[in-house]
C-alpha cells in the first residue's frame, strides 16, 4: 500500500509532461492512456487535487480503494473511509485516522486485531503512557509497546510488563544505562548481566568506582571486574 502511494506521488509529477507528449484530449487527458497508466493518471490527479471524483474513474479495485483511502487521510474524513468498499482498505483508513486523531474509541471499533493493536500502540507511545498497551491482544506487540514506553519514561518497572523474558531483561539493561542508574542494574536477574551492566555504567559515567559494585566470586566475575578497572588504566 505504501509502495502504491509512492508510485502515485512520483507519477503525479509526470502527468503534465505525459499529457503534452500524448496530445491528450482536453477534457480528460488521462483517458488516452492504456488502463494501467490511465488508473495511475487518475490516482495522481486525485492526490494533487484531493478530489475523489478521479478515484471513481479508476478501474483497478485495489488502486481505487487506495485512492479513496489516501484522500480520506488527507482530508481527515471518516466519512470518506466508510465509502471505501474493500473491507481491508476501509479498516486501514479508519486506523490511520484514529492514530492521526489519537482516538482510542475508533481503535476499539476496528475489526482487525492487527490494526487495532497498532492503533493502541501508537496512542500509548505517542503519549508516553502504558495504558493502551494493556489492551493489545498480540503478546509480541504488547511487549514492544511496554518496552517503548518504558524506555521513553526511563521506568524499569514497566519492563516487568514485557512477557518475553530476554526482551524484558534487555529493557531493564537499557534503562539502567540510559538513566546511568546503578540501582537499576541490580534489578537484572542474572549476576553476569548485572556485572556487565556495572561495567558499562562505569565507562559511560567515566567513574571507576562503579566497578566496585561487581562482586568477584568466580572466574567470570573476576574477568568482568578486571576489564572494568582496566578501562581506566593507571587512573583507576
């Protein structure tokens, strides 16, 4: 669908030139082209004028639906969305407008789980609020929503809402480093990850004292500690 819009935008700029070259009929210059080029010509005129009359002249059903959708989004018109016959294109259109208007009520009414999840996620991330992340049906999409908002707010507690274990741990690590907060490193489950977090913070903060948080009790923790201290050389 995005590819179609890009193609229309590119061809729209060429319509005037093509018309001159073809010696087109004055009242409907698109009509002289073969069907594919004619449909693209009408789509380009619709995009340039925001006029759905040109959409109605498109023969290809998919392109016609895309044309109406594009004009509906340009004009922020749910009425135009509802005039789209193709159910998938109509849902996409309403989802786009719901996100533009940040209207969660429209998100809730979308018949597609895919677009409903995207819509809720967009509103949550746009507003840095996890509220609508809880309404997302697909677990992986919900995880991405919580992860994004957690990083925005630098709130490691939101990482605990991420169902995928490794993703949740990466979320906590990212916030620890981003906030330069050693206490957040301590929230990581695995000691190795916690020690690596301290080592990273020591370099980010340019503070060798952070290395002292690494409790050396085996060969691995010794190696991480030595590399942490070694970063500072003789200045440690």
